C-alpha cells in the first residue's frame, strides 16, 4: 500500500505534467558540456528538479526562462 501511495503522489505531482529535458537533451539544445551545465546549476543559473537518485531533469519552463534571460541561445533545428 505504501508504494501505491507514493506512486499516486508522483503521478499527481506538478512535475508529472511538466515537459522535462534530461542532461543530454539540454546540453545538446544549448551546445554545452555536462560540466558546464553542472557549474551553472551550482551558480543558480538553471535549476534541476528534485527527482531523487542521480538522474537529473530540467523543466522546459525553466529552460525557456533561462533562454529568455539571455543565459544561452538555443541552437536552431
């Protein structure tokens, strides 16, 4: 039962309905290395989502806001 409750919570979480990018997708979009992305996380320029474990995900909303602020220019195509 406890596992079912946790899964229900995650399914109904705002994160579950948010388009997400993983590290590889974001680095490709921004043409940067994972090390650069990690440094930007530490400096607060981009926020990773707290999903637990080692997997990092980034909300498309945060990515678009970073792009709008001039942090990076997304590659065309």
